């Protein structure tokens, strides 16, 4: 049994911190771990990635082969797309949708998200704003990790324990903010998966999940059912588009009214 | 099998980078000192040694040395005094240290002396992908090439034993994907360092011709013992699956990709020789060739083994293929996909996203927001814009090398550490005016002082810009050897007249003043040094801490 994932982001976005949490959580759970990462010149605002490989057997390669990763976890949407060639055809993408524009030729954002939202197994969320709500904008990476957590072969408690270990030295406020950020991300991911299980089209889910201000508690079942009804209904596509176009984050309990 | 790991094992294990595992291995081997010059992918080795010494309260001396040559010479001194030293650098750093390295092979070591060199195939953070195994071979010293993080630890410890047993420096060769990859490592108990002691007969350390000839003869005589060590080494493992089967000769991290790409069952159909210790185990290679229909050489870096084993294709051996013949890519790092293609294993189908190619813009590294280098380049650009036509600026190595890229395009050469000043002197001698160069404070003390001394003696008409950001930023914020007033004194001490040492503060706000100063110096015929002094924004906290430390 093995599980390969790629972490992606831009230098300074905390990609290697996510890797640290995953490594230590997996090791504590008895997995063999290999994790390669990028240091040096690329860290100056360039694309940064890490390959994390978990297995019950010894792990051979430090790099992931094309078409073999189960998951890409990204802190930035363009970076999420950069590593999709490593994904299996049924692989999943978890990403923040807020672009970090530090290059002159950053692609048209609408076109970028359209390509992204075409991914068959996507968890898209606004980790940047959700982290602010959690108490520290720096926890953007932790929100994304939380959103990836239901897809990982690791228990929530093991990941949270390593988050605590990582941030312990920064004091209780930062630890609590990160735990909150993690749970917010996880709630978003559970919401997305519930809608997918109910047959809601992927692009509608992505448009909605990118605009919801998730809380640390999972979205309540009756609210979930209402969203499924709305998005699978005749006005579902229009409602998702409207919510997405409005750009504001809204509470999951505020379902769009029919126009 | 899905077996829970033994908790006792887990507690002993630590998840370490290859670099960190080397550092732990050196500390546990009982080093008394460590020296390094920062350079990706080797930097974390010395950092970890410093951390370990502090956390474990160990009396390990050492420095971020002024450059790699000095680092290796400091290590040689420790070895000469009978104690163990680890010296670490990146591959191109060994070019700087080549002089002591080649001669240390001849003089031999006394206390264990291990040189870790981290190669950078694919040039993730380097200007070439040279393979340090050639240097080990050139100097006739043994080389260990770990393939995983545990071997990084174990081989480092073994390298010290070998160094003392055969009285030779030992090279440990890493590559980026090992240096910067993590896995669980189990350390062993630490060996206490021994007391310092001089070697009884110092002749072999005094390489005047009469002694050098004897020492070189001793080095040549040592080779059979090194070969015997390599032939017997467990890492150089030969598995013959059957006469006439295809063979694979694989070294270092290449093994990992091979297992990943082919899988153990398929690999069992090949004759396989793994290599992790050099000089090459020639007898075992002979056995592999004799047993195999053809041999594919899988090695990370240059085709070092392939070139020797195939004797450039001159001998009538079984077909030997690899990076030289095009069976594997000649350039860049290997990976599981390259191995799959080489052995005809299909590369797995991947997720296809419609429209991906249209939006997938590259994101190269860039200077940070508010970086002082950007303002320095903008001012320089403005000052020379009005001048005569086609002006080229000789650049150097550091974050400011990124000034070569769009949108700044501010420097027009980047060769090796410290080259900018010498190249500007050459350009001036060739008749170019103005002849300009840009060098950082860290690179200046690494290897920029000697060429500046040349310019002083010659009063060459060059304009030297020293970008003093008070730290070695590119590699993660190591202390600069001289910045602020110390740097001014250093430049003056080399003989640059005080009135030709100009200080500017590269900010948007003071751009006009900076441009004016540059223009004044462009108008002066002769050597000028313009120091653009503004602390790095990214490592502001580290700089503050360093200044506090210096003041205390």
C-alpha cells in the first residue's frame, strides 16, 4: 500500500511546512516516508514543490513518476496545475483559488480557473481568506492541508498533533489559529465530497466551494441537503455562477435565493 | 505486508534530509571541527552541524569559511593535527578548492578528513552540472556515493574510518535529490573525538619536490588497497541472475529510480551491479560484463562509469549503453520516467486537463519585493542609459544574478564566484568603456578581493558596484564576512583611494542621488568602487540578530 502526493506553491507560502507535518504524522503512524523538496534559488518567489511518498514498503524513488500521484495539494491555483501531469487520471487536486501574481505573464484568471474547475476530482477553496478568518493569514497552507486531510491515509488526530508540534514554539494563539484553519479546510473538503457523492456537477461545486466561508465545524446535514437540492435543480448552474461572480465569501447557511 | 512499525524503532528514527543525515553522521563520528561555504544543495550540512553542536553541547569548532579553498585548508589543518574534520561545499565550490584538494590526495590525511560535495544535476541552483566523481578520480582519493538518507549517515561515519585507516581524504558525493530529500534515519552512538596529535614525520605534508615525489609514490602505492576496499565493499553488490541475461550497472541514487521504474520482480531478470564506493570495483565489473549480453549504465550526473567501462566504445565488450550512447538523456537529472523509457516500460497515463498548456505560465525565481538590488539596478540602468551605446555589465553570483532576467536585464555575464571584477578588467583592457561590474558583499569576500587588488595596481578604468545587503541571502541568510563600514575599510585597505569609494543607498526615494553618484564616477577615468548599501529585506531579522551578536 502506498500513497504519493505532490505539494505545490510559491516560495514563502509554507509548502515545506505542510510537508513537515505530513512526514511526521505519517512516520508516527508507521508509514515509510520519502519526501523531496526544493531549496535555493527557486525559493526566491519561484515555483516550489515537494514530493511526499508514503508506503508500507520501503520507498525507492525520491521523485514521483508521471501519472502515479494520487493527489496534488496546492497553495496557489497556477501551481496546482503545474504538477497535474504527475497525477493519475483519477487523481485529486486540492487548491487555494487565490492567485499569487508575481510574474508579468500570469495567465488570465478566469481562463485559469476554468481549466482548474474542469479537473474531475477537485477541492477548490479560498484558503487565503479562510486563513484570515481562522486568525492568521499565514495559515493559508494549513487550511489547504485541512482540505487535503480527508483524502490522506492519515487520521485527523495524527495531523493535528504534528501541527501542534510545529507551531508550539510560536505560542498557543498560533497553535489554536492553525488548528482552526485545519478544521475549516477539512469542513470545506467534506462539503465538496458530500456534494460530489450527491451527483452535483464538479464545476458547480468548485464555484460554490471557492466562495463559502466555512467554519471549523462540518456543514450541517440539512444545509448540505439544501445545497444539493439547489445545485442539482434547474437553477443550479446559474446559482453557482452568480455566487462565484459575486466574489464575496458567504456563510454556507446563506443559500442563494432564486432570481 | 501491512505491519505496524516497532515503537522502539520509531523512537530512534529521525526524519532527516540527506544533508542533515551527513551532518549527523559527522557529529556522531566525533568530528572536532567543520568548515563550509554555503551553496545549494550543500548548505544544510554545516547548518545542521552548528545546530547539533549547540543542542547537544558538543565542543565542535568551525566556521562558514571565506571560501571553499579556505574551508578545505582549515579542514586539512585539523586532520594534520590528528583530529577529524568535515568540509562541505557544492560541486562548483570544489573548483575553488581544487588546489588543496588535489594536493591533499598527495599528502594524505592524518586525522579523518571527509569532503562532502553536493552536485546539482539539472542545475536547479547552479551554473553547470559537473560531476565530482571525476575530481575524486583525478586526485586518486576514494569516493562514497550514498543512495539514500541512511547511507548518507552510515557512509559519512565510514568515510572517517577509511580516511584514518588509509591516511587519505575521502570524498562523499551527494546529488540534489538526495541532499534535499527526507527519510527516516537511525543514528548510532556517538564516538568521542580523540586528542590532537601531530604525525611523527611531517615530510609528506611539506610538498616540496623531493617530498612530493615520495608522497605521490605513496599515493600510487595506496591504490591497490583502495581497489581492494572497493571490491570488498557491501554497497558494490553484484547479483548475477543468469549467464547471457542483460545487465545493469547502477550507481548512487540511480538505484532508487531503477527500482521504482522496473520494480523488484522485473529487476530480478537482470544481472545487476550496484556501485556506491569508488575507485571502481573493476573485478566485479568484469564479472558483470562476462555474464551479460549487454549492459546499461544508470548513473546520476555525467557518464563517469560508462565512459571508463566502455573505453569510449573502443573495446569489443558486450554492448554498453547509457548516457553517452543516448539510451538515457545525456543532460539533466534522472528520474523514474527516464528509466522507464530506457527499458521500454510505458510511462503511466496522467490526468489530462483540456486547455492546460494555454494557461501554464512558468514562474521563475525573481528578486523579492522591495529588494535593494532592484533599486540598485534601476539606478545603474538610468545612469548608463545616457552614456555611449551598448554597455555590458559583468555580473556575479548571488540573488542579484536574477538581475540578468526580465524585466531588469541589468547584468550581461555570470560565470563563477568573483569573476565580475576580473572580467571588467579584461573588458577595459580590450578597449571597452565604461567597463562595469556588479558583485555582492558575500561574493566579494569569497573571491572578489584579489581581482580588486589587480585593478588597484593597474588603476584600471572600471566601475565596481558592490551590493552590500549585509548577508549571504541566496543560500538562506548566512553571515556576510564584511559589510557596512568594515567593507569600506576592506576596500580602502586594498588600496582604492578613499575619494573613489562612493556610498549610495539604493532606494526608490534616493534614486536621483544614486544616479548622480554613478554618473560622477563614470566621468572619472580610473578605478571607482560604488557601494550600494542597504540591508536585505527578506533576512532583516537575521541581520538584526547578527548585528546584535557582533555588538555583544
